[in-house]
């Protein structure tokens, strides 16, 4: 085909699909005609898209393979691995970072809402004697090195190169900021350790006695604990050979945890990645058809880029369950991004979840109110009606009585992009097929990340489900 004609045809196809993506009728017809041997037919009828054309369309709209991972020094990665799995960072030495982010469950915990300090067991079997839950679902840790906003409300945010905004404000000094080698992910470990519900506890240890607003004292207390263990002192020295242990802060410990997560959570070998790199046979016919459908829908507006997240915040009409964050008249509501910005327009907006390995990372939503991925996809079809009809009987029995009567308020803030979206069952089938192409087989078993022991000598979580 003449090069000029080919470029023109591709441009017309991009325009046509963009119009479909912005319409109120997202259930566009398939534009692919796969052959019997499973490859895309390059002699498809006029108007149909080949694998090459789907790839060109995706790349032209900013979809891309996962970028190269930042290099993590082996000594830093080893220190971060130990710290992530060591319960010594828990106030009562009974909970680790990985208690809620288990390798056996794709770096999540397979629970709607996590159970932190004081809980018993691991994964979906973990319970708390008082029925206590953490307010939000534990998100997985895949490819977070390239994310600017972390946590559901984006309260840890890389604003400019070398500066991370956090809830601690100026309590994180310029020197501590310089310790964050990997952006926002380097700071993420600073905050679960300060939360009473997640790791610090209400009583029974020296960290629990520290006032809630004195983060520096909590961080110093943790460094004191670590400094009492000779093996940790050696590991810190190997990871930071230019400084003595006494010159380090908990920001250096968090940076090491971040480095480990950057390394452990790197996932870049999905069928979708291989397809975008040029392999026409990387996707099955149904996955290719699903990719074509996905690109023609409003879904691809927010679930975009290399990680399939716009790294922004949206109200997608998810029912509020669980203990909440202390917002609203009931104190069991969660105002999401508004808690960070103070802007009423950000109420009920939460960060767009990256879709990579999404098959493995349920439950879904900021409060885990959807245990099934298909149910969550179906929710986006007439999401206003779905929210009003949300059935709490689909929840874990311990959470059924926690549904908040906030649906009308949530709908006032619902993202306008969702207006008029209706997904037929066959379109949902296509989207499910596409999302199956976002799974890296290497993420199915991450038990190799679990160390045999940690320097404190405390027990390490089970390696298997």
C-alpha cells in the first residue's frame, strides 16, 4: 500500500474510534476479523482493523509497554526486602508491611478491607478479634515506580523531581526528601508504620505511647529498634556506604522498602506488552477483539498509558462500606481525594486503579466492595442504577451491616464521563478477554520474594496460600 494512503487510512480509523470512545453508546461493534488459525487477517474487509492497526491506534493514544525499571542496588533491595517482611516495624512486633501485601496474593491480601494490627492469620482468612478493619482496600504494588500519586487518595504525591508531598508536611525534612531515590514509592513506607490500625497499635508498646501527630518521634523509635540489631546495622551500612547508621533516618529505611517494591513489583511481560512491542500473535483472537473494543470505549480514557491508569481521580459511583475515614455525619464515610485537597469537588474521587495483573488483584474498588472483576466491569454500565441497587448481601458477612446511605451524595459527584454508558453482556465478555491479556504469568507465583528469615528473628509470613 502507498505510504501516504496507509497513513491517511490509519488517521481516519483513529478519528472514527475516538468518536466512538466519546459517545454515549460505548458498545461499538468489533472491527477485527480473525482467521481460523488465530492470527489477524491482513486481508480483512474495508473498515476492519488488523493487529498492526490496533497496535498503531493504541500507541498513538499513549498506550505503551511498561517502561524500563529503575536500577535498584542489590544491597538496598536486600535491606528493603528484610524490612518489608519483618514484623519489627509493627508496634507490637506482630505485623509487617507484607501482612497486607502478600506475594501469595499478587502483593495484595485478597480481602475487601485489610485487617492490620492485632489480626490473626494471613490473606482472606485473616481476622481481628474485635472485628476491626482498615478503611480501604490494600492496593497491589505493581510498577509503582512510574506512578505520581500513591494511596487511593493520592496523599503521597511526587510534585516535582526530587520532592514528594506527604501528609507529614514539613516533618519530612529536605535531607529526608533527598533520601527518596525512586519518587513517591520511596515515601510510601513512612505512613503505615504511624497508623495505629495498620501497624503501630493502640497500646502495649513504646511507639503507641507517642502522640499521633509526632511522626518524627515514631520514626526515631523505629530506627532505635533497628539499630539494636547488629545485622540491620550491617545491612544499612552496605546499602548506604557513605553514611554511618546514626546519620540515617527512617526515610532511608522507607527508601529501601521502596527499592524492594520497585524491583519485586516490576511486571512487564504480559501478552499486551508483547503485542505492543510488535508480536502480532501475542494476543488470542478474543483478546485482540477485546483490545479493539476497549480502545473504542470510554474505559480507555481513564485506564490509559503504560499502566492503564491516568494517575488521576474520579468518582465512579462505588458504594461506601466499612469503617470509613471519619468523614460525614456518620463518621463512617470516606471523602477520598477531598481529604488531601480540601476541595469539595474532589469528594468521593479516588485514584484510577492500574489494570495490570487486574485478574489477580481483587477485590476491587477503594473499599473492596466488588469481589468479582466481572461485577466491577458491569458496574460501569448504568453505574447510577447499580449504586442505588447495591446489595450488601454480596459482601463478607462481617461487612454487610456497614453499607452507608450515601448513594445520592456520591451520585452528585459522579464523573460525567460515565453518563449514558451501557455495556451489553457481549461487550463485557470482550473487555474481560482484553483484561486477561494484562496478566504477567510471572505475577501468579511471587513466593520467591519471601526471605527464609529476617534479622529480628521474628516469624515470617507463610510462603504459600
